[in-house]
C-alpha cells in the first residue's frame, strides 16, 4: 500500500481519483497470533500499531465486535490536553501530547490535530488559587501553562458573560496553549491503516465470547468467528471492560460503567477558536472544522452499557452552556450521542498485567480516553511485549487499589461518578 502524499492527490486529479486502494484489509482470522488485542477503538488500534512498529511483533490481531471506530473513539468531544497536576498523570499525558504533535507524520494520515489551546475558567478566588497551584506543578514538570487574568480571558473568549449579572462571574483561567482537538474518526482510521501496513489483521464483527485459560495462563480466545490461539491477549474495550474481563474470571474490577453524552450544534461561522471548559458547572466546548459547536458535561446519573442518553442531562448541559455564553441560546441542537465510560475508583487509568499470565488490561479511562490514545497504545504495547509496565505507566497497575496507592487527581475519593 502506497503512502499518502500531495503527489498522489495530484495524480488522482488526472485519473478521476480512481486509483486509491482500500485503507485496510478485511482478512480472515488466522489460527494463531503472537498477540491479540480485544477492542478496535483508538487504544486497541494504537496498541497494535506500536507492537508492530516498536516491538517487532509481526503476527498481531485486533478483534472488534462491531465495526471499526463504532465505540467511544467516535463518541467523544475530541479534546486533547496534558494539564494534569499529579506526577504520574503529568508525565504520562505529556508523553501523549508529544506523540500527538508528530502523529500525522508518523502514521501518514492527517488526524487534523489542532493546537488551538485550552482554557479552564475560574469563577472564584479559590479557583484561581487552585489553578495557580496546578499551573506551577505543570511547569515544574515541563508542561506549558499560563495563568490568565479576567481581561486576558476576555481577549480569547469575548462571547462569555462578563456582565455584573452573570451567574458565574469570570475571575480568570488556566491556559495550556499546546492543547487542542483532533478528528476522532481520523485517529481510528489512521491507526488502522498504519497497523494494517505493518501486517496487523483487523478482524471486524469478531466478538469475544470466552477465554481459553489453563493453569493460570491464557492460551487464546473464543470468538464469533472461531477460536484463536495466542499466549498474549490485551483487553482495551472501554465501557465494556467489566463484561469482557468477567469472561476471563476477573469479576471484581474497580470500575463502573457510566454514560457520557456529547452534543453538536448546527454549523456556525467562526465563533470560538480555542477549547473552553467551565468547571463550576461542568461544561466544555469547542468548534469543529464543519462549524458546529461540540460540547458536553456531566455523566448521566445511572450505570448503563447503552450508547444512548437521556434528555434531562441534555437540558442540564445546555443550561450550563447558556449560563456561560448566553448567545448560544439562539442556535439549534443538531444531534447528540452517548459513549460508555469505564470510570475507575480514583479517576486514573489502568494499564497493567493481571492475575492471569499473558492477559493484560487497559481501561478505567473516565473522561480522559481520547486524549490518551497515543500514550495509552504506546505504554500498553510495551506492557504486552515486555510483560511488565513501562516507567510511564508503572503507577497505573491494577493492584494499586489493593495497596491503597490511589492517583486521585480531583481529590474526591473512591466515587467513580465524581471523576
């Protein structure tokens, strides 16, 4: 398969654009692989890509129960950032940010990564103090951070309510200029194509129905397309983590599955050129390349595995948006959707070996799954290939909950819905 290039586009202009090949193959499952990754979302595809590229594993399969990109990787608000305070999170997500900055060139696919910056708004003196602390911690870890005054925020976000009647008056904000957005579908397609070019078999409509485990070691999996053997199996299935792990006998994971809704408005002329988050009411918004405002907020108030939401939460999110920027009250909502979030007990991910030899777990991403895609795949690939974590994910082990070593970025305790 040839590399994409400007020359290929020009060539296609002379031939009616009929020379393009399929982006990836649709192979039949082989009887045995060096490694199997369950989950054809961003994390699973990235893991397969880095396994093939960095660890020399030539026979790899990605098993996806539906179609590629039909899960959370296509159901999010596309925000990318590394503005974390705790050491373990900061180094991990900053590594991811550096991978994002070179990703399009690395996988030869335009993921439309736009470093338009992200601003977290502060609405009290206490929030300004907290942001100053976070910003200082970020800069000590080599991450870009700028504390903005109210007037500086107004220069970036003139559409906010700065009147004396604002329900949540703006005091200032914390900006990470290198943050931004990426195109979620392009990330999935790009990693799939790049992995396929390295020989990875992407098996769609291949649902895992069981595991073959003998003497505490994984031997393979059972799927709707037959049995597949492998001594290394990685699980990266987001909101379905508990269900898939239960098939392997891991019945008590520190994870709950919740729904998180996102929405997009009708297309507008340029309205907001950065990412804005509203912590006091939990609302975040950016503008897509098609002109729609993309926004979201809190989790739905109950556990579910369904990829659909409810209207009370839509109303709640829109009310938060109206309190922040009243002008959006005149636009129409185009569509909304839900992703299934695997919320961990401390709000931080799990990239780890498991009690079953040869079985590895990637989950517990809470709100942070999409932005972590490159770093997650990079670290999970190392863990699968080396049978041990990399230093960047050595804190994200499954047994930390048993040891009491929690990585609670928000400091709200073991309540998954609050993370």
